């Protein structure tokens, strides 16, 4: 039984030190605010032309375009 109490005391000490260090970091360290910029590819900003969308079956609306031309 003494070895169990020694083990539990060691684990409790390690947990207390970890909790104390996290508390100290959260209390005493202030994060710096910075500006952030993200580069967006131009393909995401410009929509695809209609004829390119009908050639690509994975784009939205291609099914309607292909289906209407097949019925005519």
C-alpha cells in the first residue's frame, strides 16, 4: 500500500505542476496581435464561363445544360 500512495503522490505532483504551468502561461503571457494576409488564387475569384461549365461534368448546373441539349 505505501508504494501505491507514493505512486499516486508522484502522479498528483506531476499533474499539479502541469496545471500550474498552464495557468501561469494563460495568466502572464499576452499574445501579440498581427495582421494576416491570405493569397487567393484568381480562379476562385472569377467564375467559369458557361461553355467551360458544360464541358466539366463536376460543376454545378452542368447536368441541366447537358440534359436540356440531349432532349432537343
